[in-house]
C-alpha cells in the first residue's frame, strides 16, 4: 500500500492516516479542533483589542493623576487626608487596570492567569479598604460587618495567592 492511504485501527476506530495522522486522539476531536480554530483566533484578537483599550484607559488615568497632583499643590490641599485618599484611590484603580491588562495578555499567550487574577482581586479589596469610610454606612454595626467581610476576603485572597505561588514555583 505504498503511496496510498492507509487505514489504521486506533481505540476501536478505523481512521484514514491521510486525513488523520497518527498522534491525534480521535477523528472527531481533530475535526472539532479544526472547526473551533477560527473562533479561538477571533477571541484572541478581541482579547488583544480589549488589552489596548485598557492601555488607553491607563494612560488617561496617569494624566488624571498628574492633573490631580497639580491641583492639590496649587490649591494647598495636599495635606488633606480626604484629598489624598481620593488620589490614592485613583492610583489603586490604575494598578487594577495593570493587573487586568496582564491577565488579558497572559490569556492570549496561553500563560497562567490565576495568580494574576488573584493579585488584581487583592488590589481591588485593598482599594476598598483604603477608601473605607464610616460615613458611608447607616450604623456602626453595618460598618463593622463590612470591615469584617473585607478583612476575611483579603485574608482568603492572600492565602490563595501564596498557595498558587507555591504551586507555580
């Protein structure tokens, strides 16, 4: 049968070696991969476009921080805690954008994303904790419940981060 299509039996299936070379799991699996490839390519391009949108948002945010710093110094409010917390809130938001951007790039490169996602979640919770104000709650009990929830969430995320970090290293 030299030069002709060979028929082989693998896992009880008869396969044409011309269409499905040895090493592929099943005929149907190979066909599904072929059919899903354009969808995966389109998704990769959309994720990459989203990463560029985040890059633009990051640049706008940096410009906003520079304007905010300038206004704080010109008006003399650079010693007011509320104004500084607002500025720090923007900085932490930019860090979240950086982490989401890294997650998107890792996804496109087929890299590990779990640690990056947990890192972004830690920054997001830290941002909420830093901007935490008692005035935002109706009662002290409500504030205590929210503070406890933030603390527990932060502890769980930090533990998860180190567990994932230990597995990767």
